[in-house]
């Protein structure tokens, strides 16, 4: 049982929760203007774990035929036969239940919105079948994290988490375009949609750059809107460096460092930026 669970967690890349979870936590701290009630923080984390686990396990299920034909993904757990579909379906249902229960435990508005949020998260898995804007849909999925974190604490919406959500949307869409360059030839072969496939890798990387400039603008607006200080300012400068760094190391003629760009740079951005903002809020 433990071994099968470990395979599923590896399959859904559980460690990539670091991309969205810090922003949900940041929004929770922003809404509370300090440390939120611990029980609320616990259910925010549980909701994020449930939502992402549901989205990723559903994605692996519906993409199994494509993953089996893609040299980059053919060794994933499902196409490689390391785990059965019915086991992933059980995990998916448990994840959905965890998400809904966590939303119910937070407040009425979270619970009312939870089915719509889950629909968006699951809908993304079909996006590449019909639109090149799938990167923006993925960005929206993660951009909902700070909005959800804010509503979980405040019980209502505000401009601040929306701006932060847009920052996450542009940031995620930008690095997802970079990552999609690895599947340029496969997407063309299979008739899947992506910005690299539609306009070519060179122009796609320019679109990615523009999106990251927009993300940087949104992240900057958080500084005066949330009345943050030196910690966030320093983290923002570090964020700008890593946004620039991933575009510097990934070139149309050399995609060998895409994984370094995707996993390392963006993991650092989410952790550093959100941690610094929380530290500023707590005035350590």
C-alpha cells in the first residue's frame, strides 16, 4: 500500500506543489495581516493538496494514451504499467473528497465555489486538444491559489489577491510555454495544441518573455498594495534575476536546460518571494 502510494505521488510530482502552495499561504497571511488561525491554515493546506492531487491524477489518467506515445513521458507510471488505472481513480476520488471537505471546513463561500474551481482544474487536462491557450488555462489553475487562500481567511474577495493571482497566472503560463518547447515535434505529430507548435519555438519564447514581464509587474504591485518592506523588495530582485536566468539559459537552438529552468528557477521564485512577504508581514 505504501509502495503504491509512493508511485502515485511520484506520478503526480507531488513536490511541484511548491509552485502554487506558497502563494495560497501568502494570500492567507495577507488576508489576516499576520498569522492566520492555525486551524484555517491547516485546511488551506489540505485544500491545496486535495485540489492539486485531483488535478494531476486526472491529467495522468486522460493523457495516458499520449504519454505512452511520447518518448519524454512513456516511462510514467500509468503508460509503463507500474500502477493500474483503478488505483489512480481511487486516489482521484479521495483527493476530490479532501478538497471538498477542506473547503467546507473553511467557510461557506469556499464550499460554494469549490465545484467550479475543481471543474477548471480538471478541464485543463483537455485544453491541449483544442486550444493553443492551454498555457494560460494552466496559469489560471495555479492563479486561483492566492484567491482561494484569501477567501479562506477573509470570507470575501479583494483586489490584492486578484493582482497576485494574475501574477501567478502570467508566471506559470510563461514557464509552461518554455516547457512545452520540449514537445514541439510530438504535438505536431499528434495534432495537439500549444503556442510553440502554433508559432514556432523562437516566437513562443518571446511570448514567454512578455508573460514574465507582466508577472514581474503584478508581483511589484504587491509591494505597495500590501505595504511590504525590505524583505519582499530583496526577494523581488531575486525573482527578477531568476526570471531573466531561465530565459538566458533556454535558447531556441538549445533546449537542454529547460528542466533546470522549469524546476529549479521557478521553485526558488515561489519559495523566496512568498517567504519574504510573510516575514515582512510578521515583522520578524
